[in-house]
C-alpha cells in the first residue's frame, strides 16, 4: 500500500479519518453520509487486521471483515448501526433510492464510527506497546 514512513495501519487510520470528517459536512444526502460511514468503518477494520500482521481481503463486506477480525481474536464493540446495515451503504444505497428504505439516523452513523474508531485505535496502541 505505502512504502513511505507510515505503516499500512497508519495510512488506513488517516484515510478512515478523512471519511469520518465527511460525516460532519452539512447538506450531504443521507446516502452520501452513510457511504462515508461505511468506508470509515471498513478502513478501520482493515487497519486493525493490518496491525495484527495479517492480510485483509479486498472487500467492502463489513461482516466478512468482522469474521476475519474474530479469527484473529478481535471483537468489535456493539454499535447503534449494525455492520450489516452499514454495509448496505457500500453498494445497495449507491444504486438504489435511499428513501425506499428505512435508514439509520446521521447521529447513529456518527456514533457507530466513533465507537469503532476508538476501539481500533486503542487496540492498535495496545498491539504496538504504546502507553
């Protein structure tokens, strides 16, 4: 991914932060906000897999990434928006009309990303031996 001074996990954390910051923008449609929430969580999960010195699958499927993390002994926190509901923003809502479905609130999307980010950052720090 990157041959610079950053580890793959660090790059993914930075990129996840970029997606997470898009959630604070006003005027974006819910589908766009949900897509960035899904992308942030996907990158966070891949960062933790990478920090565990494992290869991650090139997929947008959050439940599959969660299974990969479970296989590494990692368990993500429970969030207001489930991984499978977040996953719908990666594909389904990109090509379907969002108003045809009940969608999570923006507040719940933001809280879900925050909880996963905090967990992943804590776990990566613990894995690296950082205080």
